């Protein structure tokens, strides 16, 4: 794998400047100079060495060179993205590329910035902002060019357990800030035209057509399969796919692009008398790129399209390329285009899953011989799932704090129905102009989607389907990932059993599990940061949630749901608070009273742990003998979340 040193160097070069973002410029300059000197020294040293030494020094030189490129790419990207201070309270012009209507009817728009008025002229600006309108009127659509003036706010984390890490996500997706904007400070000044906007509009049209054709219970899944948008999926269904490890089905990626490529090549084969092999290959590449753009051009889609394009175009040269080398090459191309792809979770999972499949699928499949053809087909597909799970497990534990125990069962459901549920919506879009045939395809599409949902929910309903509550530090993640990769490669590929590495891996999993059990055995009272008073009690492995708002408030429900999921325990009882509440938890009496200014909580001797700002799921210890909690009802001021040992 000659490209591997280039990829490793590029990843390190991109990763370090982002992690050490607050380092002074002189540090970045020193690192850049040091890498340049090291690269040149190794390169010139290799020129005067024998072949054996040259083979070692040359990849090292290229690795340091790509590391330097990674550092420079991040620095250039930082300079291109405009700063929050330069955009606030000035007239900015940009194009709407995403819209969303809340349940209350207010519209949120995502705007790609282009220009800013500075005196009598305009200057270029870059980055994206999120604007929420203060009116139910004057809706904007994708492609609208708007002018606005407002004070932008930086993205801040809610800091509640399991909450969305907004700072990380938006910071690595070129977003600058957000604002709640008055309607008299924003206006449409034109309509933009570009390839990306064209495909975004077509994507919306496809989604709207599927909504009108398919029942509401399955239309969200159909839209996700075809264009990658998951916003219309019922939350309960979405949780079922997440808990069973089947979320990759709903994210348009390599699986979908591969199936689409097979379909396109089969169709083009019918016209082989009129289309040459070269033309067929070029058309296949054009068609999968069109599908990728229509599906939303997410990193996982573009990665898959780039990789399959390389594989297909390699046929023009009659070369049998290594799949792993093609994967590495596509990663290098994408990271050169946008280095922040490295921090996209979907990008990470899709790549490490394919690495596992390329390295381990065949050795795993050969471990068991199955003579029955249908069972052999299932085993071959299961081997793919096991191979992908080997490499993605550390990422699932680190990012999602859970592991799907029955991923093999959900994998079988996907194998049996995946091809059909993807093919039928495509046929539906292509034949919608044929009245009676359209009706038949709509029925078959709805039926297949319903079977897929029922199959995944059946797996999800089996007791013990998810092991949740894992917390890995970044160092633990790196050590676990390295040991899993090394042990799997030694055992499956090289047929060796490195006892020391396997022992270290077993110890690593023991420590992770022990930390999880310690977390389960804690007895705590959590109070969350929210506009409404709410919290959670963990006692002897049970979870009780409480809030002052009845069921139906989406914000409170999501806050409590995230916290319960992060705890790794099952919800025992939700409580809606009255003006005075006495809760008996074990031998503890908790009294929660409503006062004129907010709420008071009376407990025995308490250990309070306030959350540190900006870092989800971490605490700072403080000791108090009693607690009085005040909630302010004005402005944006809310309580600071904390945890109490009871």
C-alpha cells in the first residue's frame, strides 16, 4: 500500500492543528518549518542510500511531506472562513441552501455567505450561518439570495448529559454562528443558480413526491434511502435503526452507490450493441455522480462515488486495482478537497467499515464452510457485517456510547430486503408517468419498506439488544482501536495469535466495562440546563426523570431522552412535578418545592458537581451541605447543570 504513508501523514497534519487550535501562530510556524526541514532532509538522504534504505526513507519523507500539506490545508481553511466578529451587525449577502419549518411554524434557514457590504463596496466572505425567523410569514426557499443584518452568536453546547455537541459539529462544518433574526432585517434580493442548488432543488422535489405517494409511516424511510434525508422519519423508528446497528441503511453511502452501479451497468448492458464498453464505463461514472449529487452529496456518498469511480475507470486501463489502495486514494482526494471531512462522524465510520471489510471479510468467511447455498449466502453477508463491526466498534463506543448486541440479526434483515427497498423507489421515480404500473410499484414499495421497519423493530424489541453507557476518553479510544486492529490483522490475515496484544485488549475491555459498571452503581440527582425545570434521579440502577412540563414539550423530552440514553440504563418512571413533591428514594427523602422565584430542593448532605462550560459530559467537584436552586424566567438565562451524589 504505497499511498498509506501519505494518508497517515495527511491525517496527522490535519488533526493536530484543529485539536491544538488555541496554539499561538509562532507554534504553527515552527511546526511547519520543522516538518519542511525533516521532509527535505529525509528526501535528500534517500538519494545517497542503497536501495534497501531508500525504500524505508522515501515513504517516510513523503509521509512528513503530506503531514506538512495537512497543516497548511487547515491553516488555509481557517483563513478562508470568516470570523464571527467581522460578520455581526453588517449587511451580509448569501444563498439559502437548507430550510426547516418547526412544529410551531417558524422557519430556520442555513445560509452560505458570499459577500459583505463595507462602505460603498462589497468584499468576499466565507462560511455558513443559521438564521431563525421571528415570523410565520415570508418563507424562504432553497436558492434564494438574501441580505440580512443581525448580531450572530457563537454555537454553544447545552452541556447536559448526552447532549448534541454543537460546537464540534458546526465548527468542523464551516459554520460561523447563528441568530434569531427580525423579519425587517432580512430580505430576498434574488435567486441563485448553481449546480449544487440545482441538485438540492431536485432532491427536495423527489422528497415531496415520495411524501405524496407513500403512506406517512414509511415515506420517511423511502426518502432517507433515496436522498439521504432523515428528518421525516418517526423518532421511534429512527431509534430502532440506531439501537440495532442498521443506521447505515438510512445514510446513503457505499452500499447504495454499489447497488446503483450494478443497476446502471445491467441496464447499459442491454444496449451493448449500440454502446461501446468505453462509453458504458463513462456513462456509469456520470450516472453514479448524478445519484450522489441528488442524494445530498454527504461525505459518505462522495467517498463512495469517488471510490467506485476509480474502480470503474480502472477498467479502461484493464487494471485490477487493490480495493484498499483505491479507498486510500479516495480518502486523500477528499481530504485535500475539504480537510474538515476528517471530523465528520459519517466519514470516519464509512472508511473504517470499508477497511474492515477489505481486510477481514474473506478470512472471516473462510473460518466456516457452509455447503447449503442460501445459508452460505447469509454467512457471506454476515462475514461482511462482522468485518465492518471489528473496525467500527471503538468509534461506536466513543461517539455513541453504545454497542448493538444483535447487529448480526439486523444485518440479515437488511440483506434480505436492502436491495429491494432501494431498487423499488428508483423504479417508482422512473416510471411515475405510467398510471397503473405506478400504482403497483407504490404498493410494493410501501410493503417492502413496512417489512424492513417491522424486521428492524422486531430485532430492537428483543431484550438486551443494546449495551449502553460506555464512556471512552480519547486516549482509551486510540489504544482500543489500535489493539483491535492489530489483533484482528494478526489473527485473521497472518494466522498468528499475539498473546501479549490479546491480553492487553482483554484488559482494555475489562477496564472499560468496569468503568461502566461503576457508573451504573452510582446514586445521583441530576439537574439539567433548560428553560424549564427538569432533572433525573439514578438510584440502584434505576432511572427516574422529573419535569415541571407535561408530556409533549419536544425540547424537554429530548433533553431527558438524551440523558437517559447516556446513562446506559432504562427509564423506570417519568414524573410530572406538582407544586410540592416528596420522593422517597431508598432511604433518602427528596423534597422538591415550587417557590415564587423558582424551585427549592432539600436533600441530606450533598456533593455537588457543576459542569464545566463547553465540554459535554464532564464535571467539576464542589462540596455543599444544602442546595437552593433558583430558575430565572426572563432572558436566555437558565440554570447551570450539575450532578448531586445522594
